C-alpha cells in the first residue's frame, strides 16, 4: 500500500488576520473580532483575537466586556464587529489556491482544509515540503494571509502538526518520525480530547501521548466507551485510515438572534424560533431552493454552544415543514436544558434547486 501524503492547512487567527489585511496599521495592536449582540454596549463574545491580544489572555468565546478588562492597559486595543461576507471572500480566494495544488481537496471550514498531494508530490516528503512552501508563498503574495501547514501520511497527524509551530508554521512528520513527534506531546493535542477527558487522564498519571500508550484498549474502552476508547488508542499511535475526501464548501442558510432576555421557557423561545424560520424561509424562496436538513442552535448564558438537527426524508420548500421540525427540535433540546439561553438560531442545509416549475415562487 502506498504511503499517502496529506496536508492540513490552517489559517492563523483568521478573522483578525483578514482585518489586518485591509487595515495594516492593526498589525502592531491587540485586535479582537467580536460577535456583538443586539443588546447593545459590550454585550457579546470574542470570535477571534490576534496573537498580541492573546498574550493578555484574550481568547475565542470569552465575553467582550471580560476581554476589554484584560486589555485595559493597552489603550490601542481594537474591537471590531465580525464581517463574515469579507472573511468568506478571503477564504474563497485562499481555497482556490489550495485546490489547484491538490490531488484531492477537502474543505473543512472557512479557515481550514485537507489536501491529498500524494501524486502531486511524487510520493516524496521532500517534494511535499517544497509544495507546501509554494502554497504558503502564493497565499501570502496574493492575499496577504499567513497559514500553518502540517504534513504527514494521514489526516490526524497532519492536523496535530499544523498546530505545532503556529503562527506561520510548516511541520513535516514523515512515517519514520511519527512516533518521536507524537510521544513528546501533551494528550490534549489529540483532536477531540477536551478538558474533562484530560483531567481524567491526569488523575491516572497520564500527561503525554507516550504515557497514553501504556494503557491497553480494554482499559480505554471501559473508561470511555468502545468508540472513544478505540479512537484514543489509535490516535496515540498515529493511526488514522480516513482518506481525504473531496468536499467543497456546503452552502447553508441560517439566521440567529439575541433574545431580549436569557431564558429557557419554551413558549418564549418558540416565538423567536418561529420568526427566524420565517426569515430563513424568505431567503430559501428568493433563491429558489429546497432543503433536506433543519437545525437549531443555542448560545447559552455561559457562552457555550448547543445545536440539534435532523434530516428529512425528502427535500422540501415548505414553511410548515420548517416551522414544525424546528419546533420539535426545540422541544427535544429543552428536555435536558439546565442553562438559560442567550441567542437562538435556525439553519437549513442539504440544499437543492427546485426542479420543474420555474415560476414556483408565484404559489407562495
């Protein structure tokens, strides 16, 4: 079996870096890109902060007011509202450069993608390193952004490697170096291992990936369940068989609103969800689309996120289907809801064109 060569490309502090490209004077200042809520003032959360702001403890997800307190001594700190349209434009340009360099291109999000370059690099990791540097140079020259690239024989190690020398990093982990590379790292570097799992391991005296390899599969399955246990066991050994799969950006339509008050009351939330459904539906109608997947999204009072979605049997463009399913998802989500909710959103995806009747909008 041939050794694959996989890139994971990840943009550094993407939203804030995009803002720096159109206002270069921001580069020396702490920059925070914020999702301001409709409540006015400093209500809302940080979406991304540049590295200057991060030195003061500002990170994604913390409240804007909290970030401002951390940056009190920096009178030049800048707090900007998100501009998703601009970031999507920048992302599209960058993704185009990557797509052209790949055998197989897999879009992950606005600021990240996997590339299989096995044949493009002639199955040679030295060539792959040169190719990665060319991609970095082209992205920097054409759109003034820096990115970090991890190179290895699979997606898992490439993702870990892209984070290894941020910002503007390039880390190559050929198959014969993967053990030495992984063993030194903290277990938290494995994607999917969060704070709680890390704490459980620390109680067991497990800090590094090398320590983690001492646990057998049976112990891991018993502690974390078969699926998670197997994933952790394989990840510690750098095993990941999942291929890079062609995936372009999937389009979805969504609307989100900040509630007038934090709540978990079904009636109150239902009214807001219903209004959002109507707004999303107007966009669907305007674009002559049908949808097959419906989702709702909460930003909770502690700024954590929660979402729930369902796939319909057949595509539809009915407002009744949208309202009914969003209401059902809301009921299910609230069954286990302990925290009050601050923002709610509705989205539709798995979109398709309406076939057959070009004037279908006249029926609404």
